[in-house]
């Protein structure tokens, strides 16, 4: 037992230790590599704390280590006073390391199960469940589910929040198994987060988090139940980690459905709901991927027959059209047919199939969110989290420690977010303006590829790559700023903290990832003037122009590079780095193969799972969801790329947390939290962005106006309802004598007097030269009408779908009502038995009052149960 030092010497308040022997013992390892118990083989290990023995450290820093030792001893004494039992064991590999095993006795478990409102079984659930509509295909579908011989379906119970004084209500068959390991770890962490380690006057310092941050403890974690690839030989070990690896994380099981119930049991509801959402999102992506692939194939098949693309490539049409330079002085005149290959590629994405796909995706995202809410409601019922948020959620230890000393200033947080967003937008404008000035027109080293790699394409690709690198760098800054702002706000509960951080991080990442795409889609090439009077940004940088076919192909390039680069970078961060760290750790800590490494030391050599680890998994997928929905009109292959990525993501995440990380601290969760309204907001915004991409970024509306307008206003000389002559009509003429001295090209290889540029303006010599034509205003009116009509139709459809599809399935609602009522009946019957038992000794006439009581209550309860079963 610890010898607690005097308060005068160490300025600590003394803690009166319980007079119980062997609460903290120094023990030798019992040579069982998968043991999950103290050395007595009886008390289960609920948590592990790791520290370095201060007496074996460098003498020069001995005073610092002694202060650490005093705080650690005080903390451990506090744990023992609260009822925990501790046992310390020296490391087999490193003699400086000490492993402190933590055990919660039965009475302590019962107390904190009531504090945390943990729902526990009352009696088996005998309500009949509705048969699955897929039962007729079970002989085929069973091969796509985990092996039932390994992962069997658990018995369902009626549950109720645990109450220590009503122990007889609950279905306790074995005290050692009544509380699952994840429940025990959760309760242990709750205590560790609130146990004091120093009290000076009115200042109370507490919590394992601060001790970990200060280096007093090196690690704190619950134990895995076995090795991931070898079954434990310990009697009674469930080997859940091994089962998860074999049926979920192993590459051979990539085609199988996820064992969500086992994931939830082993890692907690918070991890379980994430993988349930990721699996459902991936399943829904399959439909979007099929439709998007069909749209892409349609565009690919029709690119050679497209009229306006053929005119661009025709030497007699596009070959004779000389285009004006797109930058000042150094840029040259160029032939329109030099963009022949680019125009063909543009046809793949800029066609009528894309319009249909954009409308489809607006409906798809509504169906995805509505069906997810229904599926989430089913999980809430099955996992007993229906009333989770209605129960009192405990305050965070950081809030309890600081709330009396600090006060939140919400205005400061808001201003910091707005300032950051404005700064990012200014940075983007400056970056793309610089790209406009610095791009290279002479690609001599790429002469063989000049037909395919145009200056516009080269600029788009290099700018996208540079933009992606900047995004990765800025992510580090945004993460720190968002965490700092949220810590300053000091939210009360962990849910409040995560929701606040989620919103801030998403706002930062939204601007970081999407600002370049918004720039290309809605800003680039929209305000460029004309060759004689170009528009300059900041009075210096000439505004960028789009390809004659529009900026859509550049937006497609940007999306594909960022999506692909993001997937590769995330896998490097999430998989490769932890694997390399574990590999290096094993190499640096080689031990005698005859030595037996205990379970707690094996887990210590794994990587710790970050407190925000799951947050980043959600953020990664929600950012991807934005790419799939916000800009899908420009890149119909986005859903299929996301689908392929997610099929790997599920198994990679499973492999990572099962094999490379310590066991994640189990946490309760009812839903995906603040991500749900964020997804809904993205879905609403996606309708507007896709409508505006089709209207302003692609060339579809001008082509439709040209095609349908001959019967009213003849723009060309080719007859009614044709696209012939569109290219010539969509290009305006400029007299090269009207160039200003600052923008006139230095040299030219063309003997010309005029050049063409992308716009709808009157030609030189016209009384209204270089002003917008009537066709321009017709196109603008058509674009605005298209946006209004499409948005209203899609929003109306989304509203109808949201109204028609209930958030909670009817069957689940009925099951919740039936279970709640039957739970009340069971509790009432138990109360009745208890009251009857207590009254029985006072009854003089044997059985008389019992009969009265039975006649009063029993018939009603029996009738209620029979009605509910029917």
C-alpha cells in the first residue's frame, strides 16, 4: 500500500486510505500471454495505466520526476479510496516501465452503472419480430454474411436503466458476465477522468487526461481480449477481436456484410454507428455509380458525332478561326482547332445526360438521407440508445475543472471563423491570379503531346496539384485553430464539444477543399471583359479566361485530382504510418523469443487511437460526400470513384483499428451527431450548385438557346433546329488595332486583322461595337429561368419525399411502444412481488391478503400482456 506523504511537505491534502489489504500490490507476471486478470486469476482487468518508474530515471531531472511521482501516488490513492483495486507489474521488455492494472469490484460497477444510466437486461424479449423480405433469397445471401457458426446472433432482452436498489429486477445469471468488458471499461474511464491528483487550497486538479498530457502516465487503455490472428487459450475468453479480424477486417472477407452487432459490442455504439453509416452510404453509392457510369458511357459514345465538337476539329472551320491571346503581351494568337482533343473530352461530360444525372443525384441524396434516418432508428432500437440523449449526460472533466474560472465569449469564436474564411478566399484569388500571369504557353518539351496537352489543360493540372498540396498544409493549421476555439468555448458535455468542433472543422475544410472548385465553376472566365478592355484583379493580374468550350473540363480535372489525391494521402496517414510505426517499434524492442509477453504489454506496443480519430474518419467521408453531390454535374464519375474508395475504406479502417491500434475506448452514441445536419445542408446546397454549374459553367444553355431559337429569332444561316454554325455564333470578333499598348501581343505568326474570342458582343464597326448582343441577354434569361425551374422542381420533389418517407419505420415505433409498456409491466410485477413478500409476515390470516392483491392486479396485467403479444 502507498505511504501517502505529509501535506506540509508536499503541499497535498492527505487522502485517508481504506483499511483493506492488497488493494495495490506489486506482482510478478503469471506467464499467461492472453490473461485478462490480476495474478489471482479472479479479478478482471478493466483498464491499464502505464508509467515509468521515477526512481530509475536520470538524476539531473530527479526533482521533476519526484513531483510526478507524488501526483501519481496521490491519484492512485484517490482511485483506491473510491473503491478501485490496483496491481502493478513490471515490464518484461523495459525494466523502467510499470503497468498498473485497474479492477472495479462488483459493488462499484453497480454504483457507476446507475450513475451512467446503463441499460441492462431484465428478461428475454419474447416478442416476435417481423420476417425479413429477403428470407426467400437466404440460400444465396447467407454467403455474403459473416459465418453464423463463428458469430452467432445474441439473445434479445427487455432492458431498463440499471438501479442498484432494484437488483432483483435484472437478469443476472453470472456477476462476472453481467457487465460486458466495454461497459466495465467505460465506467473505469469515467472514474479515471474524475479522480483528483492534486488539491491546493480551493484549486482541485483531476483527471487522467491531464496526467497523460503532463507525461506522468505514458498511456491509458482498455485491453484487447486476444491477439487478432490467434485465438486465446484462456478459458471463457470470447475471442471477439479474432472474430472481427476473420469475418470483417481480413481481406478475404471484403465481400461480406459487416458484423455490426459485434462491432458495437466490442468497440461501443459510437464506433458501431460510424461503420453502419459508412456501410449504408457505400451501399447507396452503388446506384449513383451505375447511373453516373451510364452517363459517362453515353458521353463517350457521342463525342465523335457531336456537331459543335466536329466544327472545332474541322480544318475548314476551326482551323481557319484565329483566337485572340488570353494574356497580355507574351501570349500569342492561336488556332481554334488546337483544342480539338479538349473539345472531344468536354463532350463526354458536357451533354444532356449530365443534366439528367444532376437531377437524379439531387433526388438520390434526399433518398439517402431519409433512408439513413430510418435505418438509424432501427439501430437505436436494437442497440438500446432510443432514450440516450434524454438521460443526463455527465459534464466533461475539463468543464468541471475550468467552468468557475473562465467564461465563454461566443463572439470571439464566430469572428475567428469569419476571419479565417475571408483570409482563405483572399488567398485563393491571389493564387489563381498568379497562376494566370505565370502560366507557360510554349510547351516545347511536350511537343509530341501538344495535340492533347493544351496550355489551358497544362495550367489546370499543375494548378490543381499545387492547390492540393496547399490544402494538405492548411489542414494542419485549421485543425489547431478549430480545436483552440472549441477549447476556449468550454462546452459542458462531450457531445456539445464534439458538435461544436465538428461545425468549425467542417466550415474550415469546406472552404479549404471546395473554394478552388467554386472559383473555377462560378468565378473564372465570368468577368474578363474583351481583348481591348480586359478586367484586372487587384489592378495588376488579368482575369483568367476559360477554354472556348467553357471551364467545365477544368473543373472536372480539379475534382479528379483532389478526390484521388485525398484518398491516397488519407491512406498513407491512416494505414501506412501506423503500420510503419508498429514495425519500427517491434524492431527496436526485440526480445528473447522464449519470453512470454503479457496481453497488456502487447497492446502497449500498438498505436494509440486519437481522441479525434473517429472525427477525422467522418470528416473524410463528409468531404467526399460534398464532392459527390455539390459538383457531380461536372464529373459523373465521382460516385463510382467514391464507391471504389469506400469499399477499400471500410476494410482498411477495420484492419487498422483491429490490428494496428490499441482497443478504442467504448463510448455511447445515439446517432452520427452534428454530421446529420451538415449532410442535410450539403444536400440542399447541392441542388443550387449543380443547377448553376449547368447554367453558368457548362455551355449547355447557350447551345439549347441556339438550337430552339431559330423559329423565333434566326441567329444563323443553317435553317431550323440544328447545331451547325454554333461555334461561329458563340465567338465574337475583335479588331487587333483596338489592342491597348499594355495588352498587344509582342509577335504573331498570323497575317490577320481580326481575331475571335468567347463572348456574345457586336463586331467592330457596329454602332454598338463590343457591347452585348440580344443573344447574350436571351442566354442570361434562359440561364436564370433554368435555375429557378430546376431548383423549384427538385426542392418540391425533395420535400414530398421527406414528407412521405417517415424517419422511424412504423414497425420500429410499434416495437418501441410494446417494449416500453412490457418493461413497465415487468417492473410493476416485480414491485408487486416485493410488496407482497414484505407484507406476508404481517398477515394473520394465511394467504387472505395475497389473494386480494392477486385479484386486484394479476388479471389486468395478464390481459395487457396477451393483447400486446397478439
